[in-house]
């Protein structure tokens, strides 16, 4: 009898770990396909039609819905102590809200307090977060000063603790000067890490703040006046210049203005390895809120860099996202309640900086981007999930619906509507910058590591269910670009004028070697042109995935990819579908795939490095 009970419990637990999502449209950054998704033990095990799966598997009918990778929010601040206050959303409430909105992983910033080392702040954040998080998380670590000791601890964090990104500030009392930025960028490059910057000119902001307060401007409107667009754009340009000179990859957090976005895009066109992130706040609202008659309302929108007073800014930033001028959306979720914001009642420079967004990011970007017709669902997936996974080196474990990937999935209803409000949101904060906004696009189901945590729009997040995810260094997606720039430097490195026969001979030998390298580069470029461009059609590469403990039940031809022609019907039937019909399946096969040529944002495995034109190659050999 005991044996039978144990057998039943084992079967029941096993069945709980199995899930089939049927009849949905699977959206990845490089295409949309009709495919079922079978999940077991937190991993996507099978994709395709007519899957043979074990009995007792729960089935979710996603007909008329999109099945997308769970969102990855690369920018949150839970339990952050800043400006005399501590954010009200802790790691439990914050990640619970993230899951409610369709985000299945967050990356938070560990900001050291005075006299705290970066190793100590990492350990402190791990102890706080590990027991609370409802979804997976990773950590960036902030560098607020520079010394050889800092570099030693950066080395330990990258090699032993799974941290591959470090944030530097160009404003606030703990900002780094250019000379220290150069050193931190050099250290990041040496370690294979990603340098991140909060880009604003801190010296100009300090001077402007003094002038405004002296003139009697004390309200929230003074916040934006003290740090106008050009102050952001100057710092973005400066950071990109330093990164270019050091040849270090750069990530600019919260780009909030047209001129800031222009600076990022211009640097990318110069082949600087830089990525730009904007916020849900920046595309969902604007800086006219700072002139609101209600002080609490105006202060509730204070963050840095600030929202811009030009009401066209959200649309401008969305268009940068759509055309890959910017690459990601974060929330910069850093929430303070009314009492905390009131610390700056008589001095705008003392208002704790931060707004909400982790819960509403996905819906706001869908509403303002996809529903408005500015971007399509594939680009939405790129800017809310896939690009973050690639940049922080957790792709294809995260950020894609593919066999072998983590089962972090959102079943998205594009037609369901909801109205955002502080009265109904999950977050602990008492204010919502998107108050009253009606959005189309709601997560009907959210699956975190195979567990259904939003079930028919009912939140069932689990305290402590998430795990810390290491972010390995030397990410190919990022450092392949750096290597390409190194090759260019070798070809065009500076050298002096030969003034002796020995120097002339040495240079001649170098010239011969360079000429040989250029010929090899021409051949490689020609091969790249042949492989990557075929009449303007880009084939969608399959993610390289680690093998999983799963024996496929169908031939490879039955697994759906954006470039397949549909499954071969070889008699297999879906044991979970009592309405099985050969004629229906034939019709399904005819429409099982949507081929996407030149998907928005480009191919899933490429960087932004352009292939040299024939004219450019010829010019380098002359």
C-alpha cells in the first residue's frame, strides 16, 4: 500500500512538472511560427505539431495568443538605499510584480554603501535576494571609486561569482572622473566584462542646481531644468569616445532623450561597440508632468536622467528602438512612497530619484510600440527579452523559445485590455506614473522555469522560487565586435617615420604582412557577403543549445523553425487532443510557418558590424 502511495505521489509530482502549450503563435526575435511547446522539468523539451507526450500533462490552449520568451528587465533597483531612503519594493514584492507583468528575469544593481567593498555588496545582495525572489535574477555591480584593490575584486567577481557587468556613474557624489573611467573601461575589457554608464555631466548639474535654488526654483520642475538634454547627450558622447579609444564594450543605461539616442546611434555607425537602453517610463510618459499643480504628482515622476518636456520624445525613442538605434527597454524600477519623496519638499535636489515600471514595462512597450504599429511582435521580443539575454551572455538559455532553453514563457493576449492603476498594481509603492493608461496586451499565463505563476491572469508567484543566474564573461555577441575592431587596429596601427635603413626594412616587412592580411580580409568579407546575403533574404540561424536529456518523438522535419516547410505527417497523433483529424492536420501543415525576410532588428546571431563594401576593401589595399 505504501508503495502504491509513493508511486502515486511520484506520478503526480512528475505530472506537475509537465506542460503543453498548444495552438499558439511562437514569437522569437527572428520569426513567428505556429507551434506547440512541450515543457518538462523547467526546460523546453519539444516543439512542433502532433507531439507525442506523456499522459497527465497539463495543456494550455493558446489559440489566438502569442507564445513569447519571458521578459528580461536589465535594470531594477530593489531594496536600494539612496538619498536617505530605501526603495519600498523589496526583492519579493518587486519580482512578484515583475512576474505579474510578464517578466521572468531581472538584473539588479548592487550599489556599495560608504566604506563597503564591491565584494561585500555582492554578498549582501545575494543574501537578501536569494531567499525572496519569485523569478531568476542576476546582478550588475556598481563601481563608485577606483583603485588597484577595486580591480582585484572585479577579477574575483567575474571569475568566481558570475558577474560580467559593472556600472559607473558620471554624476552624483560618487561619480568617476574621465581618468578613472578610462581605467575601469580598461579593466572591463581585460576581464571580458561589459562597462555600463549612467551618462550625465555631474559638474554641470551641480552648477545648474546651485543657480536654480538661488533663484527660488525649489519644486520638481527644477529637476529637469538642472539636467537638460544636452547634459545627457554630452556625457553619452564622452562615454562612447572613451569606450572607442579603449576598445571596451559599453552599455548606456536609461537613454531618455532624442539627443542621447542620437549620440548612441552615431557611435554605433562609427563601429563603436555600444548598446543603448531606454525605459518604459521614457516611452510611456513625458516631462510635462513636472509642471503639474500637484507637488506629489510631479515629484512622483522624478528620476535621472529626467523625463523630457518635449511630448514627442516617447515616440522618437520608440522609433529608435524599432530601427535598432536603441537595443533594449528596462524599467529602472526604483520606487519611493509619498513620505519618502517629501524629503525634497523644499529642495528638488533632495527628492529621492526613481519611478515604477517593472510590472508595467511589457504592457506599456506593447501598447506604445506594437499596438501603435511602430514595431512588430518580433522586435518587441528583441527589445524586451532577447537582446538582454545576448548582451549579458545568457542566450540561448534565456530570451528564446527553443528546445533546450529554460521554460520562461509568456502566453500573451494581444486583444485583452487593462487599465493601469496604483490601486490595483502588485507593487508596494503608492504611486504609478502610468496611472489611468489603458493598455492592449496582457500576460494570460506566465511560466517561470516551467511553473505556471500567472494562471489565466491570476498571480501565483512563489516566494524564493527564483535562482541566481551567473552571467559569464567574454560574451561572443559582444566581444566578437571588439575582436573585429582589434583586427582593424592591427591593419592601421600608428607608427613613426623610418629614419634608418633598419627601420625602413622593418616597416617593409610589416607592410608585406599587412598586405597579406588585407587579402585574407577581402576573401573573408566576400565569403561573408555570400553566406549572409542571398537576394536580401536572411536565414534565421538556430540557437546553439546544450544537449538535453530528452529523446525526440518526431523526426527533425517535424520540428518547426522559421525556415521549415511544415511537419511531415507520418501518422503520429497528439494523445492530448481528442479532436484529432488528418484533414485538419494537413491544413495546419500548410500554414504552419511564417517566413520572415529581413526581420526587424536583423538576424538573431549577428552583431551590428557591417560587412565592408567592395569600394572600402579596395581603398584599404591602395
